[in-house]
C-alpha cells in the first residue's frame, strides 16, 4: 500500500534539491509559509526566528509553536538561529518576512557584510521608522540598491500554502538573473511564480490592498452585502491605480494577480487579518480594542496613515482611503462614514 503523504513531506520528493544558500528572517505565519515553500527546492534553509523560545520549540517539535502549527518540518533541512548576522553572513539570498513594524529593529542589529547579498521583501507594510516602503528603506538606510532587491507579491495566504492549495506568487525585480534564481527556489507543485520588474508598484499595491481590506471588513461588520462589496472593490482598484501612477509611473496592468488578485483575496477571504480587523470595527469594537483582540499584525492599520498623508500631499482624490483613515485615526463613526462613502462610489 502506498504511503499517505503528510503535510510535512515535500509535494515532489523525487525532484533534485538545490544548493542555494537562502535564509528567511521572521517567524510569523507568512515567514513560516515561505520556509515551507523553500524546503520544497532547497537542501538547506536558514531561518532566523525572533526568540530562543520559538527556536527551541521548532527544534523540539518540528513546527512553529504559534503560527501554522500543522506544518511540520524535517529538521535536517533547517538551520535555526535568533541572530540575524549569523543568517545574513552565510546566505546569498535573504528573505525578509517580519511585520513591517519590527523590521528596523531587526536590521539595525545587522553588522556583518551584506553588500553582495540579494534581499527579498515579503513584507506588505510601511516601515514606521522612515515612513516609507521596504525598497526605499533598504536603499536609503543600507545602500542596498534595487539591483540587489526583489519583492514578493500576489494572492498567497499563508494558511493556504500550509494546506498546499495552489497559489500564485509574483516576484518583482529589475534583474533577470535574480528573477530566474528566485523562481527556481519558490516554484513547486502548489506554487506558481510570475515575474515582474515593477518593484515599487508591487510593493505599494500590497500595502494598499491591506487598507482596502480593512474597509471591506468594516462594510461586512456594518451589514453591507456582496453587492456593495463588489462595488467597493471595483472602486478600490481604481484608487490603487490612481495612487500607483502618482507615485511611480511604469508599464503595469492593475488587473494582473499581483494587484487586483491580491486585493480580491485580501478583501474577501476569512484568512485575511486586515479584513478581520475591519469586521470587528464594523461590529462596534473600538479601533484599539479590535487591534488588541488579534494575535497577528494587521499591516493595513499602520499603513493607512502614511498612504493617506502621501495622497494628501499629492492632492489625490481617494474617497475610500480618506474614509478608512477617518475611522482609524480620527475616531470617526464607521457607520456614518460609510454612509457618506456610498454616495461617492459608482
């Protein structure tokens, strides 16, 4: 009788694995999902987790003690550490997968030589320390140019990666060689990879969709139905396009999966932490209590202020962004604000 495949086994165990030195920084759900993707193709994956407790728990039980606990790892494929310098010094490719609010604290500890490394951002948020996206933060604070960077985008919830449900990633980088290398280590039976050169567009769209997902959640919590949500999302993608064109003009089609696809899954999916945050607010929770009730970071909350201020400086008309900002940061009543918003959508 054939052995039943468990979630801990590679989906294609016969495929030759690559001797590519790659590491992941972060121990949340998406970081764990990324490690799962990489062990499909790489003989060894270095993993920098946030604490000795998490490191010890993974070494003892073979899974993350808090996030995606059903994903069991073969410990022979992992090199665990809590020291970012230890990871960066031995890896050619460094995947950043911490919440945006923790990235600066993590990278401020980086004292090793990193000039020849490739840094891949899987972070979908604004860096509070500099009020900017990861690509600019790496360039300005660490002199890591765009030619040494890549961005992971697209509709790819960690929970579905854990279940090996077919998912699609877009890897944005200006270097074809980097794109090919990353595609080779991320592609698998359940992960399809597309390439893009729109680093900033992909990064900003991933940030914007989190804010819009909070709005979709608020609408759901207030009792609006599918008809309204469809109109809301169609207006949101237009606002996304307006913002992206104002920030960085480049050839792009916002109907592609990295833009519209990611917006759709984040706005509709019950796995979406940003939608969940909005849903609580719509049901009457204060913003503070809604945030405190969640055990994961909702990036859209922290990004909303930065995006709103940027849009204001550029005199952009973004009624959805304005509405969500007014609820999150000005304490405006969600029901009243959404009633006003309904007159501005079409």
